C-alpha cells in the first residue's frame, strides 16, 4: 500500500491517530508556529534600522504579519521537526489536554 504524503501528519499517518492524539498533534503544531514566530521576530530585532524608510507603526505591523505567515508556513511544512519531537515526548509522557 502506498501512502500519499498528504495523508501524513509529520511522519505519522493521521488516519491512525485517535482523537486525543489529533488534538495533541494540533497543539504541538500550533506551538511550533508560535515558537518560530518569536525566533523570526527576535532575529529581525537584531537588524539595525537604516532610517531610509520611516514606516513607524504601519511598518512594524506589516513586518509582524509577515513574520507570522512565514512562521505558519514553516510549521505547516514541518521542516524544523520541533512539532514532531514535542509530540513524541508528550505522547510518551501520557500528557492529555
């Protein structure tokens, strides 16, 4: 049987997960997205502003929105593996929401 990559959730076939595991999977994916957002935000804060463009609050809001979308995209692609590792650890520990 060939398993399509779209049917998988971070290497774990989602059709075999029970309801609690699906909730845990969603929570760990959400955590990964928030974590990556703060990593991007912190990285952006280290870059000095040139003063060339003075966007004030509008620019800050726009950059924040872009960082959120990039973090969400990174988490959806599961490239960092944070969600997978956290899911496995919490599942092994028997953590329930």
